[in-house]
C-alpha cells in the first residue's frame, strides 16, 4: 500500500548513525514489526536526544547528516520507523542497504546536498518545530519553521520512485517477475 | 574497455533492466538465517505466497542465537526450521550441525566463482572471496529472492585495492583489512565493490581472503571480491571434482571471472603492506584504527575470538600459537567460539581446544552470539572487549560496552596480559 509522506520533523545532527543505534540487536528476536515500536533510536548517541521524548513521538520525518543507516542489513531499522509512522528520512547520504530497505518498504530515503541539509537544520534553530511537506510527483520538499519557508527539489531514481509508488519491492517484483 | 569481476557477473546474471542503471539479477544462492528470514516467511504466508523459487538454491542455518536462549529465539528458530522442512530445503543446518553462516556456507562448497548470492546479513560480502558477487540485503530483498530468485542492484562501481609487498610475520588479513578501512573510511566504498589484487592476496588462503572480504561492508562496500585462482580451485576441489576433468580445467573456467587488465575502476589504491603492524580499533567506528603498539596498555575485561570474520581454523591456530603454555590474565574472561562444527572438530584434532582450555578460555559452540550482543558473552555497562569480530559500534556487544577489533593473534596476546598487546612482543 502506498504510504503518506511528510509532517513534523526531528533533526539528528550527526553523521554515521548506524543501525545498532536505530534498533539495537537485542530486539531482533521479535518476529513482528509492531513489537519494535517502543525501541526506536533507543541507543542513539547524540547530546540532548531523548528516545522517549515528545519530539520523536510526534516526528514523521527525520533530517540527518551523512552515511545514515550504516552497519547491519537489518530491515528492522526502516521497520521501527514505519511502525512509528516515520516514512521519510532526509539525509546527505545513506548506507546502501538501509537506503534500499527504505525504498523496498515503499518509504522515502531522500538525499540532498550538504548545503541544502544545512538550510533545513537552520530552520530548526529557534522554536525547533519544523514541518516538511513532500511532493513525490514533483520531487519537491517544502519545509516550514521559525517563520521561514525553504523549498527544494530532490533527485530520486526512477526505480526507487516506482517502488514507492508500488508500495514496495514485493508488490513491484510480484507484478513483474 | 574491459570489465571488472562484478561487471562480468552482472552481465551474466542480468534478468531485467527496468530503468537505466537498475539491474535485476538472477540469484544463484539465497542464504537465510533465523534473525532476518522469519519476517519474510510470515509476510509470504500473509500474502498467500508461501513458495520458494528453487529449494536447491536456498540454504538456511540457525546461527545467531543457538541453541535458543529463550522463547523468542526458540520461536525464530522454529519458524525457519518449519519453513525449511515444508519446502524441502535440504541444506538446512540446525543445532549440532550449525555454524556461523559466512563460515559454514563456503565450507560446504555452496559459493563458486561467478555466482550471485544474497543474504539478510550485511557480512554476506564475505563470499566475494571466491570471486562471487555476494551482497547483504534486507528482509524484503530476501523475501523477493526466496519467491522469485531475483534481486535489484544499482550496478556498483569498483574500487581496486592492490596489496603489494609481503606481509611481515605476525601480521594477518585482519590487520590488512582494518588498515584498508582506516584508509577508505566507513563510507569510502558505499555503492562500490572492493576488488582485492596483488601478491599479498595471491599468497592468502581462502580463510584469509574471507577475513579480508568480510569487512568490505565496514567501508560501506557492497561486496569485497578476490580473483579466483588455484587457491580457490584447491579449496573447492572436493565439491567440483566431478564437474571438471582436472584442476587446470576448473582454473581455466574460473578465470572467466577474473577482471580484465583494462577494466575501468572508480579508484585504484596501492598499498605496500610490507611494514604493516598489527592493527586495533579505538573508537566506535571501524575506521578508527591504530597500531597495536599505539593501543598497548588499554585494559580489557573480555577477549572474544571467533565470528564470521575470524572464527576459522587458521584464526584458531594463530591464537593458539600465542596462547600455548600461557594463561589468561586473572582480570580477563576469555571466550573462543569456533565458527562451525567442522572447524571445532579440526581444532580438537589439532589440540587447539586443549590449548585454549589450558589457558583458561571458555569454549562455546559455533554461534554469532556475543559479536552482536545477543548471547554467550554480552558485555556489562562500562566493560571493554578485545574482539576478532568486525564491528565496534557503541553498545554492539552490550549496552554501554566498548569493543576493540583486532586479529586473533593480537586478541590472544591481549588475553594473556589483560591489556592490548602486540603479540610480536612475546
């Protein structure tokens, strides 16, 4: 099923956030996605970040730095976002497997140049509340925060876009192969 | 222009190119373990598509937590076990016959030069040691692999790493790959294959080549690839002797997958490793690497020898050579986990297990266990472990724990002194 994208955002100002931080291995013994829900980003080492805080609970978009999702292949990382209704990550770059897992689940792993990510982080200064709207068809994001609006286009490969539109790789592959 | 090994494998396995740059490949081996496969199985059942594309190309093992430690891990094992039986997957390895996936599957001869392999495990890159394209994938890719026998990739560019010179005594493949990752950085090979060349790789055994390729992912690499040669043929010979008239014929066939001399590379890196020292990680990323000498004196609470990186027979021999006639420091808990039952038996026959036990090591059954903090040696808050594994992320072996990655030889020396120690100082 095709997912919805955009909404309140949480900013994680660090590179190389790995999948062990997103969902620690001790929870990999769960056999349903729903069971992962309380453990989102539980082991993230980032000053001021509270995995039990309201900011994360309300977030629908994550904005972060480079090499996000490095490490393990565990799809539990995108799943823990999915069950927490975070369907979009916006980062400077991703680890390959994490990025593919996001698209395979019909979710968005948007890549933007560092300068553009910096502008999004700048919006967070002040009130801290940033809402990001995402238009997949137009490949455009509009971020509003601190009384300022920032918009930009993003690149997505036609294949990844097709996966998101199909609702994921299983749906896409099943119809085609 | 010629082609890299990965490009040749992609061309030979291309099923579809739905968009330019997206290659859907036929997969020769879909490898499964009990952590990432059960959700794929459950989803296939939920979709009413509980089928497998080819039971003979699917291999499965229970390895991460085995024997099961609690009801949840018992259920994961049961889901995989029941599924393997239901679909008559003959190559399924359960308690007593199971070992760490990236050690047991090669050991059974399942991976050949030119093959494509996927697994829901990031260290699947290990199998590139055979001149194969093997990539870690998530559960959805695994699920489609099980159902359809295909997987989609952006065709990766290749970084060629030439390892020149001659490795000094007491310096091993683990030291080489830690050094290379230190040079590349943790995302230096993202969306890239790392192709290893040069006299140092040619002189390496398959065990050593697997150690080398195992950590390609720690630089973000899709796969590490070694060039198939006579070492590859010798390793695989018991499994292929009926397919080829001679080893020379097998070699000629395998060499179809060797990269062309005029292949195009994203980057070519030359390293002379003749003066390389034993390497140890210091931070929470695998590219934070120093020499064992620089790290000397760092206190550890536990030493863990094993895993898909360094749990093979040569690794145990290297560690045992250092441990022989010596004792683990009183302040240290030593744990060794031979990666497969075959390796365990070889270690028994060679007297290595005796050496480990005489030194005061705990010998565990083959399992991934403590490497990812799941069982058999999880760290407490604030504890430090010297490990032969591949990942030193914060909390990897237990929340609040610290991991230093190193070779089996360095780990053994560290176990004896209780502080990080260059084994060449003994």
